[in-house]
């Protein structure tokens, strides 16, 4: 029997506020396990809105989002929060590391929030992840002591540390110079290939988007095209 897609987005719409801005109009997308999907389009086309709905950070106006067999649109707020904490890792444009915590403390956070009470197990996993992203020599550093590219690599380790089903990355290279941007994209690609990590990445950059195996183009809240990339 064919297994279900990891993520089924069925005719999802999102309207904002009293002016009824239509941020998404009947978007339908399936995402399979192990895919690296680039969500592309100009600023304002609805990429972040869609990622936030997928990650349960916001709720749809209509339609259904089935994630790993659960209808996210029908779950309580508590259940969505629990699902997100367990199964999704988020990578942001501005890294969103906590400035008062060290690199290793930042990366350990999702494990603590997930209720992993074994400190030595946590430490082992954190070191494993920071080695994976090439940041194992910066355990005791604070975010302010790192470059943008290094901060994003730490943020990626944090997103991965609890072995999520899905990584959602919103403009992960948007605040990096091109050299560091390429390093972050190569890291995401490597994680996708070596761990079979499913990734959905929003970007307005053609160069960044080309790293994915599949490109979904959006405009004005609609999906324009959806195609596989030949590398
Ligand atoms: N919280 C909000 N309130 C009202 N409108 C919003 C809000 N968030 C996004 N929008 C609008 O929804 C549309 C899509 O925005 P967004 O998803 O952020 O696009 P993108 O990430 O592709 O740049 C835009 O027109 C934006 O102005
Ligand atoms: Mg955006």
C-alpha cells in the first residue's frame, strides 16, 4: 500500500483582517516524505502565510491541512502546540536565537521543552547536531559572538535536534551574504539527502530556490506551477 504524503494541504484559504486581504486562495499541495520543496514567489505572494499554517502558528480560514495523518485544522490549540513541538522544526530569516543563552543552550531548548529530562542524553544529542552543522567548536559562545552564517547553522541544529518530521524554513538565506547563503543552502541539501529530512523552504531568490528538488511557484495567494527540478 502506498503511504500517505507527510503533508496534505487541501484547498486552503487565508483571509486577513477587516479588509479581507486574501493571502491564500484554495491552495492544494501534497508533500511526500523526504522531499526538499522550494516555495517561491515575490514578496507578499503568501509564502510565509502558508508556512505558518503548515507549522500551526496560525489557522486557516477554510480548507484542511493533514500533517502526518492528523487534521491540524481540527486540533485544539494545545494539541497543535504539542504537534509542532514534536514534529516540526522552524528556521527563520532572522535566526531567532535567544541572545542570553549559549549556542549549546539554544540548541538544547527544544529537547527541554519536549520534556527530555536526561541532561547527559540532551548534551550528547546537542553535540551531535552541532557537529552535523560544523559548529561543535562554538558550544559556549553567545549568538552575538557569531557571524550571521554561523547563527543560521546553529538555528538549523536547533530545528533538527528533536528529529522533526518536517523542517520549515522561511527565507533562511534572506539575511545572509551570498557566500554564507550558499553554505546554509548546501547544509540544508546535505541534511535532506543524508537524513532523508523533509524540508519546505520559502524564498524569493531564484538561486536559493534552485537547491530544492521541487519548485512550487506562487502569485497573489495562488499556486502558479509545481514542478520537479532536474539537478
Ligand atoms: N498578519 C497579517 N495581517 C494582515 N495581512 C497580512 C498579515 N500577514 C500577511 N498579510 C498579507 O498577506 C499577504 C501575504 O503575505 P506573506 O505570506 O507574508 O507573503 P510572503 O511571505 O510571500 O512575502 C500580503 O498581502 C500581506 O500583506
Ligand atoms: Mg515571507
